[in-house]
């Protein structure tokens, strides 16, 4: 993955560097943002046994593209295709998003290792047990949430977590906690952001009389529900639907958007640039 200020000849340069290191390009996707004058490219490459490793490819690319990579907002990432990030799932009372992610992981759809589930409701242990994933109950009493977040942070460090997924974890993330996990913490919000942020979005949508409700998978930032959006899903509703109907229909969107957004992140298909994303699906 390479993102950098745009100019002519970048594709030729990268392709040539890869070829000279013995790498064969098997898939490529690119996008040039004319408004930002920024370029994004994602290659999938293969090398023969005994030839270039991921580490040597990264070194060769970094050296050959040093002029580009020295510019502001330039970034290069090289990762092996068999890389499996370590994932933690955080949940509260609702279990539908948690179980959806666990089921897709168990069936091999999500290329990761889910190594723990943390929840502030003890009944979630049953669902973690279905998939034989270690469970930790961390209460969040109203007057001492800072200590609870400290405990969660300690668990993430203990398990060496790469990606934290908020699977309907209904706690406001402190700024420092969010900053410590920028680009590595994914949330599912039960509305089509930027509409109806915060609590009770389905009730807000019903009061507004909208004809579509949805869900948004996004990265967590200190700004509540305003992080870069990875994926969204919607469903049509009607004037006959009650807030309970909206919640029922919206759960389908929540499950799909979270699982799809997480897969895109795990497969390194998401570029974050400012508060926007470029997603090569």
C-alpha cells in the first residue's frame, strides 16, 4: 500500500522497483484524488521461493521511492498475505454484532485471530464460549469508568492486540484511549452517519420520519461518531414502522456493515487520509 502526493510516473516507478526485486504483480488498484492531488495504490504481488521477502521488498521500495516518501502525508506499508492480526472484541448488552463477527471468523471469512472478548455485561460470556474465545467481564460503574478503561487497556496490552472492534460497545471512549488506538479501533454505529449521532439514533430517525435507516462502520477518534468511515449499509423503512421495527431492521445493517468493514481493514484495503477513506474492495 502506498499513498503519497500525486505526480506523473508513480505507477511505472513502483512497478519497475517490484519487477527488479523479482516480484510479480497479481492484482492492482489505484486512485488519484484530483481535489487533494493525492495518489493511492494497492498491489498484490507474489515472489518465487528464495527470492524477495516482504522485508526486502519494503526496503527496496523505501529506498527507490525515498523522494516520494519524504513528502508530507506519504506512507508505505508492505505486509505478507498470510499476516493474521490479533483482534479483541468489546461488547455491551447486545450480542448480534459480536456473534456475527465470531461466526464469520470461525468460518474463515475474516483473516485474523480473535483472541479475547471483553464486555461490561456478564451474559456475553456465553456467546464467547460458543467459539471458545477467552472472556473478560469488566464492569463500568457510573462513578469509576476511568478505572474500567484502564483495565480494558491492560487486557489489550496483555493479549498484544492489533485491532480492537467495538461490537456495539455502548461506552463513550475517552480521548486518550481513542488516541492510543488511532487507525486500529473500529466501531459500528447504529445509524447512517453523519445523521443521528450519539444515543438512541433509531428513535431520532423515527421522529424525523426518514425512509432509510442504516449503520456505519468507522474508525474511532476522540470526536464522537466522527471518525473516518469504512463502510455503510442501509435498509428501506416506511411510516408504519415503529422504533422497535427500526431497531430490528437496523440490526441487519449493523451486522453486515461491521463484518464487511472489518474484513476490508484486515485485508489492508483501506487508506485513511484526513477524515476520509479510500477503500479498494
